[in-house]
């Protein structure tokens, strides 16, 4: 199982950016998918998740600004980030929780750097 994240880059405060995560298998193999982020010296933290049933969960710091969506046909999960702030600067990681067929394992993609700066 592979997760390939893309879409990071440099954006000005108040701007938008869209991250994408492509899975090598059907996303219906996962109980949930989502995004975490990490800055130097800090633990990886939840950004948001989307369950196979369609429920979402977001960190308080991104509620109302970030939205997770999925494309079932393309086996992709996206993170739309609006009104970005300098504190959103981090390496963002795609995450997936495997279902029973995958032994309930956790899967991580390689990070993609998001820098919010003027």
C-alpha cells in the first residue's frame, strides 16, 4: 500500500492551497483517510480525517478553513486549505487507517511541505 501526497508549496497568508493524496489501492480498503502535519520540534498533529462513511473530524485550528474530500474513482483524498496562516506552515502527511482486510494497520505517505509566508 502506498500513499502519494502532492500539492505543497509556498503561499501568502490568506491564500489557498490544495493537497492531494493518491492511494495505490481502492480507498474503500481504508476505514478512514486524512491529513496530519508536523513542524520541527513538535509532535505530528491531526489536521483532519474522513471516514469511509463520510464523517469528518477537524482540528479546532483549521475548522472552517480546511476541507477534506475524496474522489472514489481516482482513489484520492484532497485537503483544500483556505485562508492560510503562517502557523499552518508544516510538513503535511497523508494518512490512512486500513480496514480489516489490511489488518487495521496505519499507513503514511511521504510529507509535502506547505509554507505560508509573505
